[in-house]
C-alpha cells in the first residue's frame, strides 16, 4: 500500500547534510528515506516515552499489591529455564 507523500522544506546546515548523505550512502538509501526513518524513530520514541510515563503515573496512583509481585516472582523462578 503506497501512502501519499508531501514535500516538506527543512533547512539544515551544510555539515549536517553532508553527514546525512554519507550515512544514506553507507546504508544504501536516499537522503529522503533516511530522514523518513529518522522522523519515524523520533515519533516512535516519543510515543513510547509517553506510554512509559502513563504507566508510571498509574502505578503511582495505585501501586502493585506486594503479594501479587511476590507471587509473580515466585512463579517466574519456578518456570524459568535452567541456564
């Protein structure tokens, strides 16, 4: 499935463009593809950070039951493969 694309003007200094071009050539993609991947990585990282923050907030509002944690640790110790 091909998604429509929009051209976006971004101003970068010459050194950054040179570094991007070198990396793009090294991994065999275009500069545009490299920047798309970078933008996707930044957005994914921000979404994961927001999810982590929401999880921390929820545990602060209602901490886990210590008995539940102890039971989970005990079960994990019993079912973990012996390495």
